[in-house]
């Protein structure tokens, strides 16, 4: 066995002497050339590294198959990639628009066309529109389908039952000649349900400032609604100020400040986690000192089931009352139109805590069913001041009962 290794070593030494390339599973010199060490550095094993011609035959026999150098022998600055390979450029997608090129959705057209354009996809419009577009026969089955469509669209069981039963009595009394006459009667009933609450907000010019306190649950769009109201009042030539009272949500203060900067309206703020009542108090003091006409105060979104946070709204009202017994002059609750029947319980709790005097129903242009507006009107009778039918400031519209019903149930449906 010893003579075998001696003979093999002699052959390897002879091959090296004649200049023939030495066969090995791993060429250390080639690796060293491919991955050079930085100047002034030394691998951890350099001082103990044997030379090529002093390697024993036993080391070479044990080196098969060849393995790369141990990790502690690599320079730290070397990445395990081929050094000569160039990075392949990734081709740009031609159809991917840059963020700066994104176009905002245009404002809805003024008047009834704008309402129709934005609300025609709502649940109540799809449900009732399908019935009358087919021009069905005037009978009890048609009334049953109308009842199902209204309940599905969140009009509410009580309001729907009363409405349909009234139409059924009129049909039995032969007041309707055909389905077209029933459609006209249904439209009139819906408008009559909303007309008592379609009362726009009137700013009292004698109250300076006229204080509007906005409330609502998380995510309904309070801060955005305030920004749109600021734009509306600014266009009307009113002087106004904003109070960043949503001190709980991250970036809410910055969001309201951005709206103020965009509309040229000053914003009173104290930063995140500040006392909301203190912010409202400071804002009212500043508005009084400057003779501002309108002060809109934001508040943090809160679930109507959180009693501690709901009690905080009462504190804000009491603090404002110390400076002006009539403040706030309007407690405006923002309601998400996609909420459905849960909006009733929300309004019930907020009304008990803060005394809601007006409503803003937002997001009616999206997946909202639309019927919750009728349920709110019937149960509470609180004025609906504005309706959001789009993303732009111009899409916050003064609530119009006739335009709203016309958008959900156009009169042309019965002309088929």
C-alpha cells in the first residue's frame, strides 16, 4: 500500500516537472484568479495553506470528489455569482402607465344626468329596473317581486312592507291601469318618503364661527368629506377653518392638512394622540379671534359599540360649549352607503351620544344598494344634507330626493 502511494506521488511530481497540466477535481489557482482577494486582506487559512508540490498523495486521494474551499476561506466581499456575467436588463412593460399619468374620474354631470350616471349600478336600480324593463303583467306576483327587490336593496322590512301594502290596496281598488301606472305610483311613494329629510344645510351668518362637528365610524370618509365641504364653502366665498381632531388615526392630521393646503384653508392641529377636545377648543378660539365664518372639526372614527370613545364625543361638545353655548351648531354624521342596515344601529348610538342633526351618505356610486337612505329617512327623520356620488369634490352633492329616486328608478322603464 505504501509503495502504491509512493509510485503515484512520483508520477505526479514527474508530470509537474515536464510541464503537463496537473489533473485535479478543483483548480485552486483558477479559483484564486477568478475571485481575487482585496488588497491587504488574508483568508483565515492562508498561513496554514500547503503548497501544491508539498501536498501528500493521501490528501489528493481524499480530495475526490473535489469540494469548493470552506466558507471561512472565502473573502467576505465576494458574492457567489459568475464575475463575468452582465446583468440582463428587464424590458419595460409598454402598457403599464406611470403613476403620474393616472387620470382622476371626471365629476358627475350636473342635475339628474349626473345622478343617473353614478347610481344606475346600485342594487335597487338593478332589481327594480329589471322588473319594469320586461313590462310584466300587473298582478300580485309583480308586487311580490317589488317587495323582494326593495328588501334586498336595504330599504328595510318595515318600510318595504308599508310601501308595498299601500300599493296593493290601490291596485285592488283598480287605480292602476297597467304596470306603467304602478311604476309612476312607486316613484311617487319613494319621493314622498325622502322629501321630508331632503333639507340642505343652511349656514347661520349670525354665528361666527358656525361650528360643524363631524362624527362617524371608521372608514366612512369623514376627513375626505371635510375636504370636499371646505372646497364647496371656499367656492361660495366663505371664510373657514379646519380642526384636525382625528388625533388617533395615523396620518389623519397630515391628510386634513393636505386638504387645507389644497383649498387654501388654515388647519388647527396638535399632532397624533393629542386630546381631541383640546384641539377643538383651540380651533374655536382661533376662529373667533380671526372672525372666521365656518369651523369644521374632524373627530376620530370610532365603532358605535365602544362606549368610552362614544363618551368622548360628549366631552368635545361640552368643551365647545364653554366658548359658545350654541356650538356645535351642526353635528354632521357621515355614513357609508355600502353599510346597509348596520347604518341604523350606528346612527342610533351616535345620535344618543352627540345629538346628530344632519347626515352625509357617501360612496353611493360604488357597490351601495341605495335603499339604506329610505330606511334612515323613515326611522329617524334626520335631514340628509349631502350625498357622495363620486370621488371629486364636485361629486359631494346637496341631497335631492327627486333626483335620487329618478336615478334609481327612471320613469322611462315603463315605456317598453
